[in-house]
């Protein structure tokens, strides 16, 4: 019998742990999501772990099953998640649902959401509050500034605005 379990990885080493466990013949699953991140001053879409520091592993319990011993010493792995001495089991339906969601190209976690208040941090409008409108094709963002009681659209580099706390 095989069950899904949970691996706790070292910081930012989910992919390393996944690759090394798969090389050893373990069936693993790392749910990923697409997220918009600010990199080198531009908004970019990146793939990142849905559950940072965790990945799923399918392990057998019978005599013919692969030994679990190498898991702890695998590069990128911190430990197998347990409740006391018993490895935590994950419901097959949960993993199936996560797999179907992660295979779709749907959701992108946005760095800024339309309508979100931001403040300009560079240029002639430093300190002025604005409303995030959208990203444009040139890697810049469009914001709405209130100037003289009128909303004005302005294109700025994404690194020159920040969310209002």
C-alpha cells in the first residue's frame, strides 16, 4: 500500500529536494503557482512553491517497498513530517486536487492588484499616493494620480512604487 506523506525541506530547496528524491526513485509532487515578482526593477512571472518548504512524497508500507532511510540524508530535505514517531499521511484526494489545479495555467498571484493604493517612491512625484491600475507591455506599470482634483494616468517603473501600509 502506498500513501502520500509530507517532506519538510530546507529553505528555498524544494526543487533540489524534489530532484534528489526522484533520482532515488521516490514518487514526489511539488505544487507550484505562478506569481508576479519584482525582479531587477521589472515585474516578472515566476513559478514558486505553493507551500514553501514542503513537498509531497508517495511511500509504500509493505516489505517490497523502498526503504525510507535515505530520505533524511537527501540534499534539500530537512525531515519527514511526523506526528510523534508516525509519519503524517496526506489524503489522496487532496494531492489529486492540487495536481489538477497546478496543471492549469489559471491563477497568477499579482504583486499589485488593480485598485490597490500605492505610493510613488522615486521621481518628481515622490510621496504622492496613487492607485495601481495595470502593468503595461513595456514592463512598466500604470498608476492613477490625483493631481489638482483630477485623476491622471501615469506610467512608471514598477520599482518606483510600493504598497501603502
